[in-house]
């Protein structure tokens, strides 16, 4: 009896949970489960009156609810039962209280069939029912196929299946793609051009708040919906609605997935081999590895999750508005959320709990403010699979990871491993909290976004599907049916196809309007300008729509204006309003300060806003993002410490990473105890900082460069976790050195914004070039930048001696100068801060050491000389 009770209980779970159709009633199914438990109090017997043969005590019955293709859908059922105790020549029938079930007449019962592959599962054809009965009573009988004699009936109370009654709206609506909440229902919608059939899966995960209430088990926690193309499809959008009154559990946290054009088994159900499709618009996801960084205990297999219903409405922004800064006034700080605070020396108030998270960033806002940063650019924070790297560090034996995150899985979901809380929608809430507090401090947030490719299929992984299973040729650029690789990452998005373009625009709007970020840096943006044939378009529709979207007028757009193809270098070719990472500035400044001959003219143009690149089509100097180091390449300290890359730690035999770095080790490769070399490296780092922060344009710094963070010569840290962490202990040690220099240089730029943060390119009256011979290959240059503000005239003489010789800087006669910067001097003489009086220098000459830079404040109006 105990065994039978267990089996009937299990059978009842299957009856309750495997209901399929445009709608279903779990409460009714649970009522049937309770009735089945009552029936288990007496032994189930066959009509002969004998106890069930061994192996027949478990009879699992599943009813699949269907819709018939009629104007007013009538219910239909398909039976699927497990009966292992049949004898040769016998067949299983279902008979019951309905016309289609013969009204208990065994000669009119519905036959079920099986095969050698599916036995002992017996399945009937679809049985249409008259009208919409609320329930259906039936029993199983076993007899010969010729239906003559020997019937064996199932004894005990009749089985009762509750059927869902038709209701308005069960077909769902085209409200918004993904999962949305109505007043009393959940609506699921997926756009899938070309799909002829669709199934929706709901799965209640273990640990769900209503798991015990439901009586769910690991094997009975799934609900399948087969969508009718006549009622559940509008154009190319499949949709289905689940009413709140129909589900006996809280929907928040329930997983869901789609199947399109599924191959069915003999029971008419999707085969297990069919891939479940991740909703590309999902606002929340879950995976078995979520919660533990680089956990390899199980395969990363993301599923979309029904988000917290009110998460997007109840968040309290506390009246904090966006800072609304002009692009020209930004000092951008590129940083990695995990790398910024993951180091144990971060000394966060809650220790390791906040380390490497969005909330951990909040505790370091004082550092950003003190440094003078008013905009952070975050490396990818959309959900990615950090385990998508099979390599090992050959030097340490450490399992490497996808640290940078340039391989996105879910574009509407903040990275779960950057989150403290484990509840549904915690990632959204904590990200919004970080944005709110940064905005409160006057710091804007730009996201580095990767719309050029996806993580689907990377590193040979094929354990989850999304875009390729929905509309392969519309979401991806293909060539003769195969993926193209303009991105260097295995696939390329078909960004200018209408379907893919709408998806990208919806994602950008979500992060800009709902999550309130201030801008986007588009990784490998040249690939977003390609047509379906792979060629670069003169006016890409995606770029045009982003630029002209009225809801995004306040948003800053920054392009990385290249991809991995020879025709993909598009620096200066993006439309009015777009800023661009100025790779030419980086290479020019590196080569000039390294001492490469003949760089004087290019350096002068770069320092003055790069008018050769941006001086057309309404572009401004601020559209040039000026930098010398970013995440991709050497850090500032490694730029002056290594002649070549040292990437053996990446497990790729140093084949990865850029070979042409325009770096110089100042006399020794890597670490050295030589005092002269160390001093020269410090001078060079200060020279680079002056070039970036006092150039005309929008400066960008890499996090950690303010104290000289090193990656030991690795110029491709995409897979390096701890090697890339910010060291707060080292930052403290440099507080009176490079940190102070950086902080005061940023303060100088902001104090004289009318000189360095310009909206127009320099004219002859704005700059006075003090260069005697532009053709001289030696890299020495001197110029005066000046202008007027409300407080009067301001002028600065800036000179770089980027060679190995001492040079004498000729100072204009009849004036007094204040020395603000001399990078050849040791701290604190290297830069003058508010806490010290500047050194006064009379007109005449100023001797400049090799590899040095000076900034002198002019006390006399020199605009007449410039003109």
C-alpha cells in the first residue's frame, strides 16, 4: 500500500505538471492530485479482481491539452500512460464519460499505441471533445486489439482530469517582446520569423518560495505550452498569456524557455535533444553556476527567468537626476567592476561580501572624487559566462577565465557575479543603486557594450542557444551559410537587419531609460556599419536610428571605430554627435614620447584636438577621446617598462595580444633595481599623463594608471583575473607620488576648462607655436595655449623634450612665468598644487632635461603674438 501511494502520488504530479496548451489550470490539477492520493488508500487492481502484477503498480497518466483549429476552440486531449504489465497481443485503451471515450463502452474506447522504443509508454491520438467540459472521468482498460473479451478494467475511483476552460486573452498579446506583466496575467512573446511551431516551457526551480506549497519534485516541476499558430501568432511574433488566477505559485523566479520547430517524439512531445532557446529580451536569467565566479562545477546553461514584477517600478531613485555633463567636460575613467574592488586590500566595510561588486564600487566613490573623475566607463557588465575559457596559466596552473566579459550572454541583465544579493532581480536593483549613488556624486556612467558579436557557440560550447535558433541569418552575418568573423570572436551580428537592429535599439533604450546610464561605448563599432553582404555602408541604418532617436537625445555615444577587417578602420567617419576612441592620438603620443623621429607635426595636431580627423561634418574637439592606455594593451607602467609583450600566462604561447605596442622599457625589460631607469620611467609616466590630460579633447584614463598598476608585461589581460586587480595598498603608497600628480593635473584641466575643454577647434589666435623648424626630426616642441574667461586672460606655455638631449626652452621676453609642472623633478616639485606656492621664473630660458615636459603659466597676455 505504501509503495502504491508513492507511485500514485508521483503519477498525480505528472498529471498536474505536464499540461500543455495556450492556458492551463494548476489549481485544478492540484485538486486532481489530491483526489489521486485519496484513491491510493485502496490497492489498485485490474478488472480481474487480482492484485496488479509486479511492475504495474506504477501507472503514470499524462493528459496533453490541445486546441482544435475551429473558430471557437474546443478542447481536445491526448493520453500518454505508462503500463508495463501488458501481455503479447494486448493493447491499452482509455474509456470514460465522453462521446469520444465511448461513455464506458469498451468497444468504443480510445486505443493507445506503443513501439519497442517507447514501451511501456502508451499514447493515443488527439481526441476532440464536444464543447468545453470542466473535467473528464476516465479509466484504463487492457484488452486485445480486436476488442473481444478478456477486458481488464482498472478498479477504484475514476480518474478525473480537470480541463482548462476557455477565457479571453489566452492567446496572449503583442505587448512587448520577452516576459511582461499585465493587470492579472503574464504575457510571453518572441519574434521568430519563419518558425512554423512554438513551445513555451515554464520550470519551477528548486528553492522557489512556493516549492513546498506546490509539492513539486525534481522530476515534476515543468509546464509545457504548445502554441497554436492560428491563435498564438501575430505576423512573426509568437505569444501566449498565463492568467494569475490559473497558477498556484508566485511567478517570480520561474524559469522559462522557448522551442521553435521542435522535432516531436512518438508521444507528440518535443524530444529531449531539441535545444531550449534563451529569450534574447530576457530581463533576468539563472544558471547553475550563477553566484560563484569561474565555478567549473557544472556547465553554464542559462535560462530566462520571470523577473520581480515591481522591480522596475518600486526602485527609489530618491530624486537624484543624471549629472547631465557636457562631453567636453568629462574626465573618463575606464574600469572593471570586479577588478576595481576584488583585491583583499580594498578594505571594504563588509569585506569580501562586497568585493568585486556593483555595491563595492560605491565605497570607492571618494577615491574617484578626490582624483577628479566625473565619468566612469565600465568594461562589459551585461551577463557573460566567465567560464568560457578552456585555457590554463602554464606558469601558475590557474584555470583562466573570460575576465573582461566581451562575450555577452544576456544583453538586458546585469552581470550576476557582480551582485551581493541572491534574490530575483537583485542584479537590476544593485546596478541601479550604484548608478544612483554615482549620479549623486556628480559622476556619469558609460557602459562598454558588445553588439558586434555574442557568446553563442564560443570556445566550441553548444550547451545553450538563442539568436541562432530564432533567426540565424537575420541576427548573424553569414557568408555561404557560415559565420563571418569581422570581430575576431567567431561570429558577427547582422546589426543592420531590421530584426537585429530593433533588438539593439530596444536594449540601448532599456539601459538608457530604465537603468539611467549616461552613455555607451560601442565595441568594434565598425562591424555595426556592415550590410548583409559584409561591406561597410556609407550610412548604416543602425547608427542613423541611434543618432536620431528622440528618446536618446541626452545619451552619449562613443565608437571604437574599427573591427578586425582591413576595411574596418573608420576613425573620423561616424556622424555628428558621436565621439570616437582616437587610436591615432594613442599611437602618435606613444611614438613621440618614445623618441621616434619626425613626429612633431602629428603630435601638435593631436594635442590640439585632431582637427585632421574631426574637423568636418559638425564634429568638435571633444569628439576625440584621447588616451594612451586602455584595458586592451599595456598599462601605463608596463608601457614604460617593456619593449615587448609577455603573454605566456595566457596559455597561448604568446600568440595573442598586439605585437606593435610603441612601448619603450627605458633601459631594462621589466622589473629593475636601477635607480636611474626607475626615475626615467616615472618621468615618462608623468609625460604621458600631461599629454592626455592637457590635450584638447576628452581624456580617458585606465583604472590603476594613477598609481602605476602593472600586469607584468601582459598586454592582453582578457583572461587574467587577479593579475588585473586594482591594488589599494599600492595606491596608498603612491599617494604623494603619481596619484598626487594625476589628481593635481586633472584639477588644473578643470580649473582652466576654457583652455583645454573646448567646443571649437583652435584658431591662430588660440595658440602660439614656438617651433623654429618643423622639419627638424628631433621631438622637441613648445607652444602657448591661451584664451579668455570671466576672470580674464589665461595662458600656458607647454613644452615637451621627448629626446635624449638637454634642451633650452626660449621664454618670451618681458614676462614672468609660474612653473606648474616639470616632470623631470621628484615629487612634490614635479607639480605645483594649491598647497604650495609655484616657482616664479623670469623671461629668458628654461633648461629642460631629456625626456621631460614643462607647463608654465603665463602672466602676460600673448594673444597678440599668436595672431
